C-alpha cells in the first residue's frame, strides 16, 4: 500500500490527512497561520508528525488561489496574499525530500465530489466553495478542466455588479464580495451565528440569508449560462448554513438561466463529503502519481 | 460533390448560402421578417431559388436562441420571440422534403472561426457575436461544446450588474443590455453612425465607444475567469466598429481577469471570416451529415 499526505490549505483552516492508498486513515485540522514563515513551520511540523516512521510516496497540496500551469507556484491568492509568487511545492520538496504536487483547492473539491460525492455519474460538475473566498472548480468526465492556462473555474472573481463593492482583488462587484465571508462581516455576524438566529426564528437573520441566497443564485446562473453543467455542488464553511439560503439561490438562478432545459434539469446540491471533499479529490490525484 | 444550403437567421438579417461540399458558391442577404409567417415564406422562397435544379443533400440553419438538445426546436430566442417553441426544422423538412439541421448561430460562428478563422490552431475558442443580441459559442478541440443540455455559451444573459437595466429576457443587468444593439439605441445612435462620428474625431462618440468597450471587457473577463479559453473572437454587426472599442475592452478585461497567466496570454481578436463566419461553421457541420 502506498502512503500519501494530503493537505488542504484554505483561507481560514488547514486540513492534514494521512492516506493509505485511497483510504484516509488520519486527519488533523488547524487554523491557517497569518504569515508565510508560520505556514511553512506548521506544514513541516504536521507533515513530520503524520509521517512518523512511515514511507511516504508523496505529498499533495490543495491551495486557494490561481496556480501556474505546472502547479509549482501560487500566482494569485487574494485570501492568502503572502503566498503570491511563492514556490511552496519546491520549498517543501527541498526541506522534506519528498515528491510534492499542488492543485487549486476548489478543483480538488469539485473532483472529490465528482468522483465520490453528489456529482457521481454526472458528466459536467461545477463545484463552488463558499468560504473566506469563493472558489470554483470544473470537472468534465471525471477530470479537472484546467482551461488554457490552468486557471479555469475562478467564479469568485467574476463580476456580478460592475460598479459594486470593491473586492480584495482590487476590482469592483466580484461574486466573492457577495457570497464569501466578507458578506457576513459587513452584516457584523458570522454565517454560523446567523444560522443559530435563523433557527430560533429571527426575522432579520432570515432576511440576510435570503439576500445572500439571491446573490448566490446570480453567480450560479452565470455559470450555467456559460458552461451549463449537469450539477453545481455547493461546499465550503458557509455551506454548513445551506438550508437557510439554498432554496432562495435556486429560485434566483432559475429566473436568470436562459435555457429552459437547464432551468428544468440543472441540479444544485450541497456537497456530500463535507470539509474533507478537497482532500478526497487530492487522494484521487495522488494515486495517479 | 454534395450540395447544401446554409442559412444564418439573425435578429436583423438572414444570410443564405449555397454550398458545393466545403465551398460557398453563392450567397444572399435579406432583412429578417417580423413574423413567423413572413419568415417561413422568405425561407421557402429563397431556398427554392438557390436550389434551382440542383440536388440538395440537406439544409443547415444557424439561429439565434437556445435550442433543444436534439436541435429540433427553438426554446428561447429573446430577439426573435415569435420563434419560441417553434419546430422550425420539422416545418421546413415537411415542406421541402429535405434533411434539415439546426444549430445555435453563435456556436456556428465560433466553429467557423475555430476551423478557418483567427481561432485556427487554438484549443479552446470562445466566440462572441455582438448584434441585436449578444451570443456566445464555445469550441474545444474543433468541436462545439454543448454543455449538459445543449445551451452552453449564452454569455448574453449572464449578469454583469444584478440591479441594472431590464433585459428583453425579463431579467436585470444582462451583458446583452450593455453590449448588444440596445446599448446604442439608448444612446439614440447606431454603432455604424457612431463609428463615422468617431472617425471624424467626435469626442462624445469616442466616449460612448469607451463606455461600450468597458462593458465588453467585463463580459470577456467573466468568460475568462470561468472557462479560460485560449482566444476570444469578436464578431457580429457591431464588431465592424471594433477598432473604436476593442482596446478599451482588453484593458478592462485585463483588470478583471484573476489569473496572471490568462492576463498575459489571452488573445482577444476580431473575427476574420466576416458576416459569413456562421455559415462557414454550418458548412463544417453539414459535411458531417
């Protein structure tokens, strides 16, 4: 059995997983450090701990941000800016003397859900991750669709209101500003806290989720009108509150989708594999090593 | 040699072409009638004229609108509303006793440009048609990418300003309202007339084109952030004025594209095949009959 270590580096948390072949045998979750130095330190420490005396075939890293085509460098990560232009794979390779591969985290998420989650048996799967940022990944026939230069699926930075709120990336009206964590920050409440309030019947909380769902529906319709997938899978931390906004999102999306067939047949579903979806996608990639 | 007739039905004009194998030997251009009855009449009349005594293998129709998966019915054509839910292919088949096939006009445009135009040798081609409406077509490895239900590429109805201008399709802030003919109608001038004024150095005309180019850049960036093609080809009637807005569009797109590799490598070019691009795409499809 070949052993791997899969690491999902998100804007808020990092998940480590020890894999034996296609099986996840151990996981660990920590907060994402605020500096590059801090990140390297916790990566090395946790990899060594997980590895122990095992022989490791390689390490896979899922990371938020646009990577270069050979997946060696993080080119643009608006929510982990200290990683921009950093050769993370090379640094780890040198320090650990192990094979290291990187992939965009939302691509891994979409792949995980396409292979083992709600996207099973679907030809075209679009995965959206709702977290610090909003990520996206496209899987066609069980393979990640990379686009021409390795950067496809970046739904978070599509424009839904060209004169709207200024995004962290510098532009205006990005989808991420309306459906990422900053939406809730502007309302001065976390999605988790808001879900608690909504469950208690708080009217204002329900209204905020309705507004959020409307924005999500706009982004979904944009994906559908361009790419027309069979299914859109919703994941990421904010998706834990999906029951409060997903119906509204579907309603708004249906209004804005132009194809009557897509309106009728498109599926929009919460992810099935939970926060480990990206690591599961990595398992699949690592086993192709 | 097998003969075909190719017909491109746009919101404003219809182009007929007589094809001998892959060669266009005769074309004709007329205005698009305002009613279904009028349309059928001119289609039959012109097909019969073009056909003459020739043996025709089949007819191909490129039409603006979302078609059903088997391309037998026009499901939603915001700029030719009288065609909605109309079985155009079947009606012509019965009246003419000939094989008839339909395809979305922007898909044909993209295919034409991908095979013989500026998209030659490119893997992923996105074609945008700027006319009465704004259409889009995706070609990957020289084949039309249809999406899950045959309706991919509908960039005209993606949202670029969710609380923006009401579109003919009923929604708000569609790309088509900012980059189709209605943009110029709101300015009370045609793109052709405006181009004349801009060429004479009219400052206001140049400003209007700059505004238009900015909107086009937003739509282009949305395509790139999701699908990341190698090239975006710009066609349709309004594209005749491209020298007045294309540079501005590229500038705005570069601002909003998140992948540094795409920012650097993406090509945005005017179509090479002119108004016959869609018919040329049809030629390719018909020869696969």
